C-alpha cells in the first residue's frame, strides 16, 4: 500500500508516519515505506534499526530513503520567528464553520427559529458545560470560549434555567430532575441541551451502545410526559439512538462545534443563521439495525465481512432501518432543482443542475450527485461521486456544476487485480440526500465487459444479505483466509492490557498500573466544582480507557521512558508466570547510543554542575 499504491500509483512524495504508538516491527515498517515513528524516541526501535543494519537484515538504502523523506519535510518547513496570531479572527472562523455545519434533523410546525421576545425555559447541564471538542489528544485550551449560556446572556435572552442532570454522570439525580420539571410548569416549550459527554464518548475506547446517557433520556421523556413542546440541541461526535424522536418538536445537531459553539447555537436557534449542514453518516433507529453490531469489540480480532456494504451503501437497501439518511439535513428555507444536464467528456462526466431558494430567508443547499452503475456485478445501489454547497438569497437561482472522473466509476476486480470500468448504462442522480432523488438522467459509458470473478452464491449473498455473510462466503469472495481466533494465553506484546487479568500475577500488574488513573480520579473528585475539576476528571477517565484498551506494545511505543520496552516485556513474562525472566527484563534497560539531543542536554547539565556544584543546596 505505502509503496505501490501511495507512492507509485498516486504519486505521493512526502513523509509517511505512524499514529501514536502504532509501531510494531520497525524493520518491516521501514521496508514497507513507513518513514517516521511517533511519538518516537523509543530505544528499542533504535536498537532494532542499528542491529538490522549490522546484521544485514535492513538495507542502508531503505534507511536512507526514510531519512531523506524526513529531511525533505524539515527542509520544506524551516524554523520561523513567532508570529502574532489574531485569536479573535480564528474564533470567528470557528463560529462560521459551526454555524455552517450544524444539522437540523427535525423542525415540526416550524417551531424553530425561536422568537426573541418572551421567556424561554432551558434545561440540561450541557447548556453551561457545552461539549465542544473531542477528548484525549484533541483536548486543547481555547483562546476564546463561549458556551450557550454565555451567548444567551450576552444577547440578553430572557430564560429560566434548571440543570436537570449532571453532565459528569449517567444516572439521574432525582433532585435535579424534580427541580427541572417544577421550573418547566409555567412554560409550553422546553429547550433541552443533551448529547454525548466526554465520560461516555472519547478517543481510546468503543462505546458500549448508541444510547444517550440515562439521565438525559429520563429528563426528555419526563418533559414529554408533561405535554411540553420539546426542542433538543445535541452535542456529540457520532450518531445516537433517538427513542424520543416522534415526541419532540425539533432536533438541532451541533456535533462538536468548537470553541465558540455556544454563539453558533444561539444564532441558529434564533434565526440569525440558517442550518445548512448534512449528515455524513446514516442515523439508524436502533443499534440492533447495525450489521454485525453484536460482534464489534467482543473479540480480539474484528472481521469486516460486509465488504463494500458499509454505511449508506448498506442502508440504501434497507430503508426500514433508517431514522435519518446519509446526506440528510433540513433548513429554515426550501430549495427547488431543475435543468439537470449531463455531458460526457473523454475522461470525465460534467453534471450541472439549477438550484433555487424558494423560501423567505438566506440559506444554503448541498447538491449531492450519486451514480447508479450497471447491475452486472454486486455493488452498492448507488454511490456519492460529488457534492457542492451553494448559498442563495430568497428567490435566487444558481447553476451548480460538478465533475466526475470516469476513473472514480470503476470497481476493483479481484480476479483481474485491477480497477475495471463497467460497460453499460449509468444513472446520474442529483439528490438532496441519499434517499431523495430530485432529478436524474442516464447515459451509456463505454467500458469493459468482464465477468464477475465470484460464484453466483457469493454474488447473491452480497446483493441480498450482506449482513449475514458466513466465514466461508467471505473467504471465497475476498480470496483471504480468516485467521484463527487468537488465544488470550499466553500473554504476548500484542495482547490488550486487560488480558493480563487472565492470570494471577497479571491481574496484580493490571491493578497496579490502573491505580495511577484511579488515584488521578480520586484526587480530581476532591476538587471543588469547576472547570479544573471537570478537566481533571476527564483526564482520569481518558487515561483509564487508554490503559484498558491498548496493547502492551502500543503502551511502550507511546509512553517513552515511563514504560520502556523492557518493562512491557517484563510484564508479559511475569503475567505468563516466568518470574525470574520477567524481573530480569525489567532490570535490563535497552542500551543504545545517545541521540544528539541527549548529548546536548547532558552537556548542559554537566556545565551547570560544574558552575554550581552537584549539591542542589549550593544553587540560589
């Protein structure tokens, strides 16, 4: 992939690096075309490289090629003087992006936008503790930060607010729930802020389900039971089940809107901005509708047997499972399509269509072009091949043009081991979402007429029931053999850290390492309520998830000197009952020549010791 496809076929001439801690075999990775390990500075990788060169298992030419790619990147980005950054300008850009990307999922009876006159009832602690970014490595301290509460106060919105639930909990707080219901009594409408918090969704772990936290669901259901017109604002990073969808009046999905997401939320709710985002995934009615959902994260190996039928490519054949289709999104305006024109060129197809804003407010529509290929081989019913966003004043019409490369219409033929362009009739669809065709037209494209490489049995199964594929059918279709399930014992460096619990000594090691996160959590809970406590708690939860889900090799490759390779190897041996070998590993650090930066730091330290003396008490 990295050499033949990325560099030779695609012409990439840059640097390829690992994700954090994703190094497993440094020599094989170099030979495959992977240049840089991250975060790096692992003694074992340096040793593998040095030993590989000395023992002639690694070619110097291969190493030089990787070094050259690293140096080329360095040369492209010379050291620069610090520049003054206009953080307010960046915050405004963040506001525009958040406003432009939010997805209006439901808006019965045009309940949104809200009128600025009168008083609003608001509940849900995400109103004041908006989730605006991911957890873990994506968590940053923004220069500007505006929650919905800050924005509402800034714009002098009159409101009554009750928390309703605790953002850092899953179970309901009956006192908070009662207070919210009591405060809602004199209002017809209720604006509920909900979503997935950092405690239930983050980097480093899979969710157990697709449900919103129980305390949020209880709040929404209780308000509906009281007959309130409920408007839900969501902050989350991925789809969720919405069991209350038929009862609420409106749903505005902000996703993770960035540092000033509260300002964007205010603007969208009160009509200063018009929602124009579209879903980049299919939202299903419930998790049971997800193919192979019962098998994900249950075993050491994940087998994706559904082939190309992932996401909307699968759900197009199962509309009964869809709550909101891929590409769906409402607006405060309406749009009309006409005059679809298709022109075939030598290497491309040029599609144009007119879009008119037939509503009364400025808005934007995303035109999506799907292509339905000839039905000779099993493929998705249709596939998205291009899209464009057009901004229109009321009653304004614009032509939208999208070019589709013929190469993008090909499929991969396993027998031929190459991409093939099918010969036949292609239907070009201009859609407002994957399930709603606004206009369509067909044309014949001259391609190849090559038989499909698989048996009729394979073809029928993938066409009709890709969610029921057996191991045998998958192996026949792909030409691959499914590996035998990995045994949890003996423990290897590829074993998940949680697998250590399967042995007596391993369980002791697991609890000892996990105690670091537990101590951090305990310390955080003693802090007074506030941002510092919240961030410390989130950090502790994230650390716990990372420790539980990572393998021993990933831990050592990402932890640097805090968990060197000999420690990971020692834990593996100890967990397997090899006490003497494990202790020896832990007491035997990997010896490699120092890096230039290590030598510089040692030299600076030596100079400091010579000036002040080694005794810290002599320094002042």
